């Protein structure tokens, strides 16, 4: 079993970006909107801020109270979008349940949407007109290509259909003509579909949900689900049992996460320069 080293790959991307950024005449900044307080979110934001600042990108975090209304948040984001110093803006998900998430995400125009989550940005991505990829989808693609793992002629199972992992990865793979199954919490007997999959990509945020006996022998396992369990950040895969079945496995930490941040910052630089 081979571990997919996301730290090594992300560092190479960061080094390339650092060279591009140092050659730019203008300073670029990432704005991060955070609604409410959550330890997992705080960790992710901290990781993004640290990585960005190390390669010369400014980061401004905009915290909002969890009780803010959808309309008020939309008004505040509209102002942040027009702030000239913000090269790109992201809404750190999840947001509180009472917030109309997609309405808020749609407030960010494609030219500043580094997460590719607004309706317009997603539309451009679907029809192949986007210069950038959704960060988690871009990270999975980069890891598969880095390790020369064939995916176009394989059967893929995706656990979860969320905005950040399942949906964008499915949209990307469908563009590539990949045969896939999407499994949600309503899917009956998910292990029957998982056992047929050559590649399993998970982003459900359920600690150690997938066990080794649910998987096909020598499957490629991409764990993009992170949650807190007993004070630690863990993935959707039960590492001990899954490692016995997998041919390739992304570790947590150090797998998809670092590359996702690298792709996010690569998207920011692409939007700032107009390059792909």
C-alpha cells in the first residue's frame, strides 16, 4: 500500500506559486468570510492563512456572528466583493443552518470566486469555460496524476454529494467520461457499490465510517472527509482496516488537505493574472 503524499505535492505547488507571486507587481489578497465559531473551521482557516502568507499572499479573515441573517450577510459580502484589495473571496463552509447558503455563495462574482461555488462559476466549470477547478476536485486530480493512477477507465464511487467534495468531483469526472456512482446517506447497502469500485473518494465527514471489508481489493482510496473525534481530526476511512485493502491511500493529515489549499491559492493567482 502506497500513501499519497499531499504535503510533498503541495510544497512543490507552493514553490511554483511563490516564484509567480514574487514576480507580480501587485499585491494579492484572499478574503475569508467565517460565520460563527467551529474548531474544525478555525483549523482550516488557520492552515490557509499560514500557507498563503508563507508564499506572499495577504489573508484577511472577516468573522461574523452565527446569528446574522441571510440578507444582512449578503449585504456585507457585497461590500467585501467590491473591496479592491480582495483579489479573491471565499465563504468558509459550513455556515449556520438558517443561512441560505447558495444565495450567499452567489454573491461572489466568478472573477473572485476561488472556490468555484457560485452558480455562475459552477456553470462555467460545467461547460468547460472556467480557468480554474474547484479546489478539492483539483487536489484529487493532482494527486492521481502525480502518482500516475489511471482513473478515466475505472469505476469510481463517491461518498457524499456536498458542495466542497462530492458534487465538484462528480462534475469533473463526468466531464472526463468516468463511470461513477454517488452514494448519499439515502443509499441502501453502500458497501455493495463500494466493493465494486476501483477508486473510492469520500467526503462525508463521518469518522472512520468506511471499513476495509466494505472495499474492493487493491482499491485506490481518496479520503477527503475531515471531522473531529476525541479531540483529533480524522477522516472517513478507518485507517487500519482500509490500509490492508487499499493499493493507494491518502493519509489524514497530509493527504488531500494540503493539496486542496495549494490548489485554492493557485486559483487565486490564476484569477489575479488571468492565466489558467
